[in-house]
C-alpha cells in the first residue's frame, strides 16, 4: 500500500531530483516557477547573464518591480530599464512598476497549487496560501533555477499546525500567525516546514492563508503551506484560472514530525512589540497606548479583503487628528475593486494617505515616522530602524487593529465594534496589461538589446579558498542580527545594482566604520571574519548581505547559529559559515582580534572542523557542509564554481 503523505511530502516527492529524504540531509528539487523583485533581481539577472543560457527554462519566470519605486535620482529607473530589457531577451514576464507587490500579484495571477516557486525574496512563501511549495532564496539561486538547475533545501521536518474552530469577529489571519510566532519565535526553526491542516483551514479564505504563510518567513522556516482545497478552487476560478486548480490535501493517516494545535475561536488580537516579529503580546496588554502613525499594506496584508475591511471600520468616520495613516494596496486589481465598491472614497474621506501599490513604507522607503513615534503597521517586520527612523517603536498588527486604532489615535481592540466579514469575491476584475512579454515567455526575443545605465555594475567573483587564513575579526555582533543590520535598505536601497557603492554601508547600523576597516585589513594582507551570536542573518533574503562582505574580503562567519537563507547566501559567495562548537567560546573572540584559521581549506575539504587560534586561546568551530557546498566554497563561490 502507498504510504500516506502529507502535503509537503506530496509536492516534494513530485519534484525531487537529488537526495533521499529518508537518509540525506539535503535535497535537490526541480523548480517550476521563479519570481524576482527589482531590489534583488538586478543581481540575479546579472548572474543569470553570466551563465550564458539563451532563455529561461522554467514553466514561468516573472520579474516584478515593487521595491525601488521612489525614483529620486536616476538609479531606480536605470534598474527598471535593465530588468525590462533582460525580461524581453530571456523570456521572462515583466511586471511593470505600478502593477503591485510581487507576492500579492504572483498569488493572483501565476501561482499554482502543487508546483514549486523559488523567489529572490524571503516572503515568497506567500504562495503557500494556495498550496504551492514557495521558497525564498538568494538571487543567484534563482538564476540557477532559471537556467534549469535544482534548488537545495535541508531535508525538512514537517510540523502540522492544526487549526480548529473559527475566528471571532475582529480577529484575523495576522493574529493567527502572531500566535504561531509567539509559540515558536524567530529562531531555532531552520529546516522546518509548517503545514496548516485541520478543520479550521476551511474557514480561512486564500488572502488569510497567504498572510499566514507570508509571515511564516519570520519564523525562519523553509516555507509554510496550506492544502489546496475547495476554497483554493473558488479563488482560482474567481481569478479566471480554474484550469490551474489541482486538489492537494494530506492523506488520511499522514505523519508529521510535530503537531501544534491552534483553536481559532480562542485567538485574541495580537501584536508584535518592538523590535522583533517574535516579540508577541496581546493587543489588550497595550490598549490605550498613544499612536502617532498607522501604516496599512505590504505583502502581508494588502489584499482586497484586508483593505476593504479597513474601509468598513472607517466608513463615515475620520482618523484621529494626531495620527497619520498611510495605505498601500497590493495590486492594481485590489485598487480597481476598492474604486468600484466605494472603499477608496471612504478611505480618502477618512483622511488616509493613499500610497503607491508597492513595498514603500515596509522597507523604509516612504513615510518614515517622526522621532520616537509609535507606529502600528500591518507588515511583517519591525526590526529596529527598518522604518527609516531608528528611534521609532513599531508594532505589527492586523488590519482590523490598525483601523480601530486609527479612529482614536490609541491602541484599540478591534473586537469591540467589529465589522462584517468581507465575502470572497465571485469574480476578480482581471487586467494583465502591465505584465509585459507574456507572449514571448519562455522563448525570449532574439536580438533584444540589454539596457545598462551607469548604476548597473558587474558582479564581483570570489577567489578560491586559500590553505590557511590569517584574519582579523572585523566586527563582533550579538544575537538575532538581521540582514537589515548587515546590509541596510531604505535610503541605501538604490545601490543594490552597484556592489562597490553598496558595500560602503555594510553593517552601517552597527559599525559605520566596518567598510574602511575591512579594506584596511585586506590591504595589510589579512582576511576579514565576522563573529556573531545566535540566529545570525535573520529576515530578508538579500544576498547582498553576503556578496558585499565578500567584496570587502570577508572569508568566514563564526556564529552560534545561522539562519537558512543567509547561510546559503554565504556559501554562494565563498564565505565559510562556521558555528562555534561550544557556544561559550563566543567570549574568546573580540572585535579586532587576530585569528589564525590554519588549515581552513583542508577543513572545508574534510569534516568542516577547525581549531581557530586567537589572543584568548584556541577554540573549535565547525561547518556542516554537503559535498555541493564544499565544492562551491573551495572555488570561492557559486559563480566561480560553474
Ligand atoms: C524585505 O522584506 O526585507 C525585502 C526587502 O523584501 C527582502 C528582499 C530585499 O532585501 O530586497 C526580503 O524579504 O527578502
Ligand atoms: Fe516588500 Fe515589505 Fe513584502 Fe519585503 S516584506 S516584499 S519590502 S512589502
């Protein structure tokens, strides 16, 4: 008899090209779809270009422009033109700036249940909302997938999140994922996939499911996935994509490595307090807190369901005088629907600022709050300074909590005067006119010229790993260092296509002198090493957090633990991801210490174990590497290994 399979096993087994889940620590899977966004896409395509493949080999690859949309100066527009010309040439669909946020758009128009999607953005798991195995990765991994190569994941452990009951009025998907984050936190979940199951699943519409899988990224899991069921079928049919539906539900008796039950009827309005999505508290515990700013939107909560709900809360009323409210919708489809049903007029009349349908505020590229502000936001990350204002206190909340609080300028419980649930639309208005090159997708246009403005600089290549390294600990950081700490976005985002320029800002929030120190060390013939605590490299998939340090001569990270996407990016750029064998040895390395990594090449070739000599004594580090990773590191990075 065939073994009963869960949803994850079903999709993975249909895509497995390397490894055996029963015995191997790493699996290679075939990728059906890719997505990129502009801030990570330029590097992904520069790397794809250097692979000399005539056209993409995926079922569909889409290049979205949603991050760098402010266009102060020429840099953003240069990037857009480059991306458009690349899409035309290589058979990629191009989503023009103004079309919307990549994850919302992909869910609406391209995502398919049962397929794999690899995206150069950590919130790619949004696709799990329709039963897609959607995974975030660094740009170079997307380039490899577009060229037809496999993608590698740690052999997953699957946790069933069993939903039962039904949410109360005023409580929504954001509260559910915050509940899950309250339980599992933002660290220690590397290698897991969360599969949502149980009778409560049927009570959640697709946008709600997508909110949950989107913010699963904050757990640090490989991805999160819902089954594809009658709700998914209805959503796809309403998008005019009934033919894309495939039913994928767990078999009776399917096994999981762990189970966690959430009774939806008991979930309360939740919020993530500053400065981590894992810092979860109840809204009740902060009731009455004065609020200066409320931002609604981002790929987590910008669907029609979400913004319409906000409009229902604000109907016929006005936001409080002392609070500014900004709203960014997820796509043109969402805006069109809000325009038709009168919600846009309601939101305008209520005094909300209607923003571009782009990442904007979420990445600190718009509406940074005032000094010391309390800002309630419906997005997924509240890392210190990410809003663009270091002193801001950002709380992550549901659209319902955001709307209820907008009316008084204080944190309010959305359950006090809840509005009616927004029914799932029977038919979404479809307008694909801002997706270019659909007709030539997969084929490309012969002779198409690539447009390269001065902001597009070539990708640096790494050098093979030497036998020994004499290094300097160029920085020592603590726990939960995010890729926003390593490679800030916001005002610096426009340098994403120009590594020498962007590298000037590595670790800017922690040590603005890092760049100069690294170059000075390199000039004196020393390699640079980063010393870090637990959960190093949380958050964004930006490979720049590895690529720019590589450019500055960083050869190894020594940490207590490293998050999945960032660890993969380090390997891809020839930086050895070492872990302290004894976490207490973290105290044996200080910033500025001279560290001897004698025999580092042999260690990487062998079992990954190395004794590092520093001024406070010798300590042991280890990199648990697959053969594939070993090869990449020895060559000095993925590009150099091809
Ligand atoms: C983010 O939300 O942090 C980003 C900006 O979307 C990143 C990608 C990037 O840094 O360009 C992500 O989530 O991967
Ligand atoms: Fe854009 Fe924010 Fe979503 Fe990242 S998390 S893709 S910046 S909206």
